C-alpha cells in the first residue's frame, strides 16, 4: 500500500486515490462503501486502511448519483422544542442512524402551509422518504406525496400505496384516565382539553365523555376548559375554573404539560394535590415522575413513537409492508391522585 504522505494534506482525496492505495478498482471501493460488494475480508480491510490513512470522506451526492439514494430522510415535526416530539425525534434518529440514514428535521408549527414548505425544501434535498409527525397537512396531500416517495405519518389512520400511518389510541387512554378518577370516588371531574383542531385532542375529549357516560355521570360542559397543550394554558384553565365557582374534586388534563400548569395554579391558590384535588395527565413525559407530587398519567412514550415511525419507513424503503405497532395506552398511577 502506498504511503498517505504522497497526498498533500490540502489535496482533495478522491475515490480513485483510495482505489489505487488499496489495490482494488474504484467500482469495488464504491460497492464496499455502499455495502453491496461481494469481496474478501482482506480487500475490505485494505480499503478501510486506505480510507483511514488518506482521510477520505465519501461524497453523499456522488453516492446519490451512483446508487439512486441519498441515505437521508425528511422529518417534519411541529415544534423542535416540544417535550413530547423532541423525544420522538431522538427515537427517529437512533433507528435511522443504526441503518446508515441521516434524518433532516424541519418544523411545521401546526400550519399546513408551513408543513408543505418544509416538505418541498426536504424533497429538494433528494430525501429517500418522509416522516410526518401528526400536523395539519391534508390526507390527500399525504397520499399524493406517497405516490412519489415512501411516507410515514403519525396521529392518523390513513391508508394509501407507499404510505403507512401510526395512530395512538387516544380515546382509550382518556377513558382509562377518567375511569381511574371515577374508581377513586370522584364525580366532579374537570377536563382541560387540547387544541380542538387536533385529532388527538378530539379523541381525548371523546374518551372522557365516554367514561363519564359509562359511570352514570352527566356530562357538564361547564367542567370542560379550553387548553392549547402547553403549561400556561393549564394555568389559565384552572384559574377560569376557580372563578366559575363550579365545584370539582379532580382534573384530567389532556397532556402532562397542561397538568403541570394546573398543579401550579392550584398551588398558588393554596389548594393541595392530591389532598384537595386529584390530577391526571396524558403522555408520561420524563418530568411527570419528578414533579411534586409525581403525576399520575397515561403512558404514551414519544421515544417509542419515533422508533416505530423510523422502523416503518425503513421497511417501506426495503419494499416491505411495515408491521410495527404502537403499544396500547397504560395508566401510570403515581401520587397526584387519591380516593375521596
């Protein structure tokens, strides 16, 4: 093997230089890099040594032109700093990286127009597939995109060629949360709803109402407060509830962030959790187990969602029908709820 000293540090190291240094053809080097070569371990080791000594960095664009793939995946989330979706992004990154793919993240900010802009930008980067975390893009727009590249979407139940959807059972999770409070003897259960344009928010409200009906409790609109899935909206909802003078002994918040805000609002009023009011959240964020008191909630791990979405896309890219499924919701009982 030739010494790497023959190449000047400032010179661009080419695939041809790696081939010459390792004693194989450029096409063999290319196939080894793409994982498609059927060669001896001795030749693979020679190429690896040449790459290390020369400091060769594969050109992803060249690999795209040669192999027809960019080994990148577009990921449209809604908010990069979301405690829930941020963990989902980590799950996506873990699975894709293990398969040799690089995720390209973009944030749609719950705007169909912005999501489409993100998708157009990612597609201009020649991504091999797309993962869309919920969002407001229409079903028809997703179906059209799936005709041109594999698509995985979460938060929907959607079927189309080239598309796979993952949908968590929000209805059952909300039913479990409300039923838990009913089993503790609570009958005046307030509900802090999520943004009504979100399908998951609609399903969680439906699950709350179904549990009340099954328990023989009349649904009272005055106990349902608007929320926007962030902490401040939980604070405002509880302040509105207290000002209304509507009696309540428990609160079910449609996500943990609003439950954290609700707990803060009660604390400011000198109302104890769970001695005076029980609280249940939804999502089981990392902070739920470390809040004061630890929050009873519905487990819906973002990490699992991200991993499942990435695995489903890899299966689509391989020409297979995805088989992954999200786990069913689980009630995690902690210290924020107690019997009357």
